[in-house]
């Protein structure tokens, strides 16, 4: 476990405390999938840090950790909530997720130092499986909380090793029978403000340390399975092959070319899995996963339909078949205008930026006003070990978050 915090905690200091957890010697960066030892250790670290600050901590039946700063009335209603996630993509950066969690802890320290007595309860939430790197559905925790994901489907989800979400959850002391929509908790929440590392170059170009989010690009994940004939690599002549790997290679290039036909579209193949995956074996099937995004959800649908047709053509050319299935879909989200305007009043120097990355704030937006604060990433690179936040920007982000929470939660102190 990481060492304890210093007497004057900073975001950079908290992140250094956990910097050895989940390092990936093979890929570089960090691999912290949900329910892994690394992610479990980070969750334990957060609980310890939250309890040190006098917050009331509990984990709900969807695996979301809640750390509450109650008002004197101890009534949890219309709460101001912040937080993020602690899981990562394979070989991900240091700041995607943990920056928001560490900043939330430091924001609490700042507000306590100021002597804030909030009129509205405050809470920090840590959402599990935000990246979807283990079970294939991004923002799994917030989707379960809001009812956006059917609990039976969630229980049946499998990781790359064939383990179901239900079995893995049970092995980690979470009862999978209880996952699902939690409208009682949702009724306690008033607003949600998520701080996150910027996953692009907007703040570099604007020369600003923080920004306020305007929207999230619509995005989804699809699994494409191309089936052919498995066979021996040495005894099967080239003319006799039905090789799904050749079809898959054509499809990957075809996806890029198809996406380029749609302005502002993005389409990516970041994971390919041949079956049975042997060096001297012609694969019988190749599975590949597609990430597609566009500001207009109808364009995303058209793009994916075109990709499916392209895959059918290339598969047929190699004597194979192709089957495309959707794994998750998140429509374009425009954050609540009233909350965004309030944050602009509280953070007048912060510009407004859209993001192409998905977040729990986007899922929650269908149930309560949500907003985001982005912190400058001087490399402009994310989901990579090259992701970076400089210490002074991290502290600027925490202070911006503290100012936002204070402005939203109010103060019961009598005016001086």
C-alpha cells in the first residue's frame, strides 16, 4: 500500500503516493483493470484518505465508493458531488481518473482550511470500470447506477479470460445479485462536477491551465467477428485458404478509409484477437473491436453501418463471413447549461472546451445536471504513458474544483 499523505497534501503528492501501483513493465504506463490487485489497492488508498478527512465512506451494491461530507442537518439531499475513477486502460497514463480523485481529496482539504460549512452535502464518488478495459462496457458503474445497463447483461459480461462479471464481483465481496439501478442514491444527488485530465490539445493552444467542459462526443464500441477456416500454416496452399486474418487486415484499413469520408468522425481498431492465436496456425476466427465517434449520433450510426458493409465485402473476398455486434453506445452529451454558466461565474478565466472522450459525467447527465473541469495536458496525449499534468496545473485544477464546490454548496457561516 502507498505511504500516508504529508501534513500539507497536494495533488502531485497524492499521485506520487500511488505511483508504484499497477505499473505495467511490458506495455509501459499503468494497467489497473477493475477488480485487479492494483485497482483494489487504489480503492483501499482512497477509503483511507477519505476517512482521514472525516468523510463518511461506504461502497454501494454497484461497487461505487461514496465519501460524504454531511451538513449539520445530516440530510443527504441535493448533494454536490465530484469524483472520477481509478481503473485504467491497458498501459494507460498516470492521470486519467486518479487526477480527478486526488483533486477531489485536495479540494476537501482546501475547503476545510477555509472553514467552509456547506449548506448542501458534499460527496466524492469513485466509479468502477470507467474505461471498460476488462468487461468491455465503459462507465459500467455509472451505467448500473442509472439503469442504463441491464443488470442481467452486466452479470453475463466476460473478461478476456472468460470470467463473468458476476463471478469476479462475487470473488471480490460484491454481491452480483444486487447490481442495478439505484434511484434512491440518485435522488440524493443535486449536481455532479468531474475534474479530468484533458485528453487533447485544447488547453495547450489556449495557454490556460483549466477549462470548463461543454459536451462529450457521441461514441460506441462494436465487436466484429470474421470467421474463416482454421488450418495448418505449412500444409495449406495459399490458394486454398479462407484466412480471416487477411480479411481483418483489409477491414482495418477499410475502417480508416470509411471514417475519413465523414467530417469530424473518428473510428479506431485498438484490439485484435485471432482464434486460436498460434504462430503456425491459420486462424479460424478473428475478433476485432471498433471504437466509433461523431458529434452527430445519426452520423455515427451511418458510419458504423458503412463499416459493417465494408467488412462484409472484404470478408467475402477471402471466403469468410463477418458479424458486427454493438457492445455499448453513448450519445452525444451537452452538459447542463445552467450549471456550466454557474461554473463560468466561479471560474471566469476558464475557457469552454468540448471533449471527444467519454466520462461518467456523461452517463449521469441524463439524471442530474453535470459538468466537467479539464486540466491541461502539455503533451496532448492520453491513454498512453506519455500523458502528463504538470504539478502547478494539478494544483490549479484542485483550487478551481474547490472554488466550484464552495460556490455550489454554499456556506452556513455568518457574514463577517
